[in-house]
C-alpha cells in the first residue's frame, strides 16, 4: 500500500512539474513583444486603421501569441482605446486615469513614451494576466505611428 501512495505522489509531482513547465513556456519574451509590434505596424501601414483594429481585436487572430496581445490608443493624453486584444470592454474608453495595482497611472506613461521624440520604448506596471487571471508585473513595448500608438507587453 505504501508503494502505491509513493507511485501516486511521484505521478502527481511529475504532472505538476510538466504543467508548470508548459505554463512557463507560454510566457513571451521582450523580443517577441517587439516583433509583434513591428508586425502590427507593418499590417497597419498596408491595410489602414479599421482593418488593423479589427485584426487586433480578433481573439483568435494573428496579434495574439502565447500571453501576448496588442492594444492601441490615441497618443494624446486622455485619448481612447482604439483596439485591445486582451480586453474588448476597454474599446472606446479613455484610460488616462487608469491605475495599476500600485496606483501608477501607466496609460499616462504609455502616452508619454508614444508622444516622445523617439516615439517608442518600454513602460513597467502591474496588470491582470488574461491567461493566469493574476495581477502580474508587466513591461509593455510602445511604438507610435501617426497619432496612435501600438503596445504589447510581457508578463514577468
């Protein structure tokens, strides 16, 4: 009987290890986030805003990969969310006053980066991971095109 329980314990341990390894593999890298933004910018330049926003909003589309999703908004402070692959409830909403889990006005930071001379860079904050549903540290790469920005972040 003791051997039976040992076998069960070993099997459960191996199963949990495999699950945690599989989940870890689902975390995208910083380079994958940058590549996703390059891909959406190219798509935007070829297809225009409306097709791009529809593609970004598609939950099974080309701008969803591992735990990555793209979102877009107007660069001006207090601007609206134009597309959001992770949460369609945010579409059309001005998010300038939105705070993360630590009280940081991270959308204002995103707008600052997008509106800067360089027009691109990284912003750190805490945000719910749509895969795990947990509040996690996130770094988001932002890049301005015309008067909008595209952003894609990695969970850490």
